C-alpha cells in the first residue's frame, strides 16, 4: 500500500517542483502573475520616534511648549511601519528644510512573518 501512495505523489508533482534537472525558479517564472494592479494600492506609512505613557490628568495639562519624554534616546533608530507592521528602521535626516527618513535596516522576511501572528 505504501508503494501505491508513493507512485500517486510522484504523478501529481508539477514540472519544476523537485524533478532532477528542473529548477524551482524556472517553474515560478512561467507562472508568475502580473502584479501591476497592486502598484496603485494606497498604504499607510508611519514613523515612530518613540513612545510615552501618560495619565489623562497629565495629558490635559499639556500646552504649547510642553515637552513629552519618549522611551528612546536621541540618535537611536526610528521605526518605519507600513499598515501598522514594522518593515524597517532608519534615521531622521533634513532635506531641503524638510524632515525625511533614511532607511538603515530592513526587517528580514522571517521577522515580518513572525509579526503576522501578533
């Protein structure tokens, strides 16, 4: 009975999926869908300098010129989120009198997959 199952599995394999002489990339290139339609989808990109926890009474006392102490030190990397998922870290830069972010570290695909569960 085990031999029959092995033969069935071999017959159901698609070309390029482990056969000798065929690379997985070759099969993937032939079946790659056209992803142009996703290029116009809007995404929310946000940058987090740091976080702070406050009591509502402290929040209500804030006014112009108030300073909120964040949990990060000056010079530490900022975190870059796309749709509330961490994708990179970077540093704040000034370009033509505007703030920008220079990406210094892209989150690995393994780390991003771990975030999907949380």
